[in-house]
C-alpha cells in the first residue's frame, strides 16, 4: 500500500523551485496527491471545506481496457463527515493500441453530461471525470462494502435477481424515454449514412471472423449470419430505430452491475458506461438474455421478464408503447446482438473476448438460437 501525505510531492517540487502543473488526466494514484485531490473534490462540491490529508492506495487491478485502483482518503478535522473516504480510480490502461484511443471518452461523457441530469440514479457517484488526448480517468465511489458482482461468468442470476435487474432497467430507461436532451446535447442520432457505415463494418468484421474460424463456424451459423445481415440492412433505418428511444447501456450483461449485499444497500448500481448510446432500451435486455442465456432458460423466463419490463416502463410514466411494439423492438435488438458474436466492438478482433474458439462455442450457440425462437 502506498501512502501520500499532504505536501510531500508539492513540497519537494517547491523547494526545487519547480511549478507543479495542473494534471488534467491522471494515469495513476501517484498523480493524486492530497492537495490536488482536495481541489478536484472541491470543484465537484464533495468537499466544500477541509482538506484531504492522506491518500492510501490499494491493490491495482487491470481489465482489458483500464486500470482500477482503490483509494482510501483521510481528511483534516474540519472536513464534513459525509466527505467520501473510499474511491475507485479508473484510468486508461497503458500500452493500448492506437485504435483504442477513444476508450473511456463515452464513459466520461456519461458521468459529466448525463449523470448530473439524473440525481440519485442507479449508478455510482462520480467525483471527477476527464478525457483528453486518448487518455481518461474517473473517480468513482467505491461500493465494494455494500455491493458485489452477483455471479461468476457465465452463471446467470436467479429469477428474483433477474426481476430486480429488469425493474432497474425499466426505471432507468423510463427516465430517459424521449428525453429532450438526448440526441441533441447528450448523445447523437445516427442518420442513414452512419447506419450504413456501421453495417459495412459489421459485415467486414464478420468476414474476418469467418475466415479465422474456418470450418469451426458451422453451416447453420453461417446461414443465420446471412439472414441477420439481410434483415439489418432492411430494418435498421433511422425512422425505425428512433421511433421510440432512450439511453441504452450497450454492454448490459449482468456482470456490468453491482448487486446489493444481503439486500441491505439501497439498490442495484449499473457500471461500465463506455458503450452507451441513444437507442432502444430493450436492447439492454436482449444483450442480457439472448447473448448470455441458453435456449432453455430463455424459454422459461424471457416472456415474463419482457412483460415485467413493459409493466415497469408504464409504471414510471412511459405512454403510447404497447407490448406488441416492445416485442418487435426486442426481436430487432436480438438481430443487433450478432455484432458481438463476430468480434469485439472495441478492437474488431475475434480475440478480445478470449479468442475465436471461446466466441465460437457457447456464446455463439446461445445467440444463434435466438432468431429462430423469435421468428
């Protein structure tokens, strides 16, 4: 554990006659000395008076795209008692390919532009968010004492947990339903040219994917891909995509949320917002179920959860959206999930999720059943 006290680095620099420049995007906890962290919290309104006096860093963990470090803060005696004492620093992982320089930009935009419009929303509180020149950082509340990742991948949650998750998505999507700032100040609407470009990129990615797998991509799956691409070109138009719209997460598997421990915490918290977009809310349910569940589980639970989601939307104020329309949007969203089965949306590589064989086995077999069962 590393400990930074007030003035250690600043004092050394000043004695040497140096001027400490403001650090816009931090790369690690060593950039967050107490005085600088004090100012960041002050700007966000989290520390109106008092100061950070020490920063303790925990064990660093690394994901595919980012580095996460827990921070424990100490304050001067005059600091408010509600000042955060446990934070997570999430920052750009070193050594990323140049093609990944935009990673983190959307998540910073979410916490900077969208989260303030939904006070008390089902996501961690953010105390600082910056993106610049291909690097980003977030300072998020550390919820590890009150929340947990619900299961180990690929085990799905039990039915009660799935119902709570669906209820959370219904509440979140209803808040953003046709929100006047979506597509204007927050997020963008894609026009026909942008959708055509995305479709071409998906087709190119699939062709690389199919070549990589060779005869391990069985004929039935190839036939479904052909149907999916045909349907996407016909059905994914701006008029249809934005007939109803909300804020969609884009990567809404159940391991991208934190579940309350022992039911004591206030509620589910949705995390990892780098893939959000303006679109169909039910696409998040399609990603949770059609991509990650086997057909037997979907046959038992899919319909009741879709109906529960619809009831939740109506309860939170959505009007003019019938259950038949929701099912149609769900079917179109299942078609959209196929882009995840021919490589990562981050890298365009079939290796981003554990390699071609991993992608070609259980996840692909689960998703390939969905268009047939919903047709």
